[in-house]
C-alpha cells in the first residue's frame, strides 16, 4: 500500500484483494498516515484493487469516521462497477465523494 | 433436486487467510461450468462473505472448522453450502437486515445483503450454540459438458 501527501491531500493507493484478512493491515497503515499528516482531504484509490467484499466497505466507513473527526473530507476513486455497487449498498455516497 | 454432475467437499481451519483460499478453490470448481467472469466474481464475493461471517461471528475468537460443500447440477446450477459449528445466530431475520452488525465499527453489516445480491438464492439455517449453514445457489449461463 502506497501513500502520497501533497497540498494537505493524502492519497492512499490500495491494491490486490481486500477482504477481512487483508483489511486489518491496510486499516492500521492508513490510520497511522491519517493521524501523522492530518490531511484536509483523504483520497482512497481503488484502481489496483482486484477483489473486494463488504470488508472494503467497512474499511471505507472506518477511515471516513476517523478523517471526518478531524474535519477531513473523504473521496473514493478508481472503483470498478461491482465494487461501487457494494459500496452504494451502505449509503456511503451521501457522506463521501465518488470520483 | 436432480443428482449433481460434479461436487467437492472440504473443510479448513477458521483462519482469516483461508477466506482467499476458499474463494480460489470455489471459483476453480465453478469454472468447470464455463461461467462468465462476472459470474465468477459474483460467486467469489458471496463465498467470501459467508466464510468471513463464519470466522468473525460463528467462531469469534475461537478456532473451529469451516465446511464447504459445492455441487454442480444439470442446467448449470451451482449450489454452495458453507457451514460452521460456531455460536449460531439468535435471530436470523435480524442478522439479515442490511447494515445490522454486532461486530463493531469496521464491519459494514452488509454480508447477507451482498450474498443476496450476487446469487439467485440465499438460505440461512442457524441454531444458537450449534452453528450456521449458509446455502448459496446460482445459475451459470455457460454450457457444461
């Protein structure tokens, strides 16, 4: 998992398979970066994600909560259609931006 | 129901690393029915949800075994049973409500909704302290020999 910070915008590049097994490690790393940089915008980039189940939704919800507590907005980008369908089931589209 | 053309049964420890393993095994079995990529992804997603539920909710901190039993029937119908001998579900109807979860902040409560949405039929049988059986049924559009 790579991250890039520029102009108070933190981009987290997710890759591979996101399930309950892999989500734990991603969560720890993403959270420590969010806390370290206190960005104004958090971008979760799913372009290189090859599989995602509802653990991916939990991952987004958790990061959105942490980020919004610090007044940071959350953006999700690079989603494949089926992954978007899963994320939409949670109603998250009302809280975060899809790009 | 007619007799299956092909089937497999196996069981694994309820370790989270086996979520990916069971997705891979099930999709390899289903690929014998010549499914589309979309159908394979649907099955992988639904299996992943059921196996995760067994690990996170069925066995919680304990370790047990997850039993998977998949069969391919004439007319290209795939039936996958995922069973655990964990704590079971008190109220199956409540557990199946979208966004309902007992597992805290980072679980979305969408497991059963995703299983329903990516299969043709979902059935859940559960008894407290005995375990849970989730049955996923899906028709594959491809042609099977």
